[in-house]
C-alpha cells in the first residue's frame, strides 16, 4: 500500500492543472476587501465539485466554509484561504496562492483519509475575506466560526522561506486635538493652536522610537492640520499604527502613546480625544503564535516533498495579519514560502510573479506539507495532544 505521503503527493499533482487554473482566475480578477464575490464563487464551486459540503456566505457575505467529513468523531483540521487583493496593484500579496494552497492541502488530506476508510476526521476549509486591513478573521472569530477546529494552517508566499516569521500585533489609533480658532494676523493670541499640539505629539512619537525594542514599530501621520494659513487651527488629528511582538507588549505601548498625546494637549492648551480600536474590532491584529509541534512537522514534511527553493532563512519581523487572532484561539502555523521571486510583497513585480509556473509549483509543495500535518493529527492522537498542550503553555506565557 502506498504511504500517506505518496497518496498526498499524487492527489495534489493530479489536480495541479485545475488548481493552477483556479488560482489564475482569482489572480486575473483582483477584488478588494469584502468585495471578493468572484473569488468566493470560484472557490466554493471548485470545492463543491470535489465533494465538499459548502456553506456559502458563511457569517460574512464573501466568507465560506467547506467541510469534508469521514466517519464519526476524530479531529477537525482547518485550512485557511485568503483571496482579497490590494488597491491598484492586484494580487501583490499573493492571496490567490494562499487560496490555492488551502484548497490543495484539503484535497491531499482528503485523499489520505479515503485511502484509510477506518479513520475518522473532518477537514474544514475556511474562506476568510479582507485580510488586507478589513479583519475578516477577527469578525469570523467573533461569530464563533472557528469553534470545533483543532488545528488551523495557512502558508504565505514571499521571496523567502521562513518557518516562524515574527508577525507583529498591530492596533490602529487616533488623537484628535481641539483648540480655538482665531485670525492668525489680527489676533493670534486669542487662538489655541491645535496644529501645534499635533506637531508636538508627532515629534514626541519620533523621539519615542529611539527607546523602542527592535521589533516594535510606530507609524504616524498628521491627518488634519487646519483649513487656511490665516486661521489658527482649532482642530487637528493624528492617525497612527502601533506594532509589537505580543498583544501584552502592545498594551504597554498604547499607554505610552496616550501619555504623549495628553502631554501635547496640556503643553498647547488643547483638549484631546485618544481612541484605539478594541481588541474585538477588525483593525486589531494579534501577533501570530506559531505552534512549535506543528511547525516542526511542517518543516520535516515540506523538505520531504523537495521544494524547488529549499533555503530557509532566519525568522525576521514580517508585518501583521489577522491570522494572529486565529492563533490565539486555535493552534496554528503561518510560514512563508518562496515562489522564486526577488521582489518584496505589496509590489507590482511580486504581483506578476504570483501567477507563474514556479509559484504554483511552490504552492503545491507547501500544500502537501500541510496535508501531511493533517494526517499526523488524524493518525497520531499523542501528536495532537502535544500540539494542544504546547498551545496552552504558549498562551500562558503571554498572559
């Protein structure tokens, strides 16, 4: 009898042409967050044709859930599809390949299950819209969409292979300063300059960066600064993003930023209103907690399927994603994988490279690895127990 790895490999390769076509269709018709109707329909139709029970518009209009169940009981293995694009530059984050990988991994694991009819398990493909700032997964978590899933996996295309990229927690905030308008030439002393408060605060933020840990980030703009030069500005606003390696560290940074905004208001005689997105809101992305047992299994299986670009680079800071929020509720992984591109994500050259033959081949390789992890979860209850035990310990260390 063929090994589970051989069965997975054959199942994914037998569907390689249709998977490439599916991904290519999504790549050719990029859609922004919560507008991904074409991608939603293409993915759900494909999964339905391949024997999955599909819930269209699952919790959200462009989300979906596709389920394949064999036997009674057993673990529930989740695979994530993303499929939203970027404004103006299309699939420059390669979400068409993330969708392809999620579907292909599900097909590989389904084949392994069918070759072992006594095994009981559920495969769940979760279609998650609006990763690019819309927080689709955050909304799905709030709607209990991930309840009952034992592990969750996705892989992200990139220029390099990283097993556990440092994916930062991020929160969006704003500070609105209110002063008093006055004629800037005739009676400036009657005014309270809200723009001065914003400049003061922005300068203090820039100074704070020197004392931040290397993996923390602050980005800010002055979004409002007055209407005309001859009017003392009565209103100004800062918009900012803060990033840190954990949610806990993010909270500490928020306290520092709030103090800065209040000090700038006091120094200029203004009032200030500081607001942050709540943790259950779409703009709050948690850091990714990479499950150690799952990623060890991924690394082993991925290498066994002989990737075309096998070099693994050291983990480094790598932006933010709402997959981080999932990793706080379900044991998860989010490795990056090279598609042979020399371009960085969120660029036009990377968008071009996200629909090449070598990109699709690299995607199938990571999909096979995720299928093989799924089979490990099904076939070895002690493996799943270790995954869950490690997950609880990681959560405890972050509290």
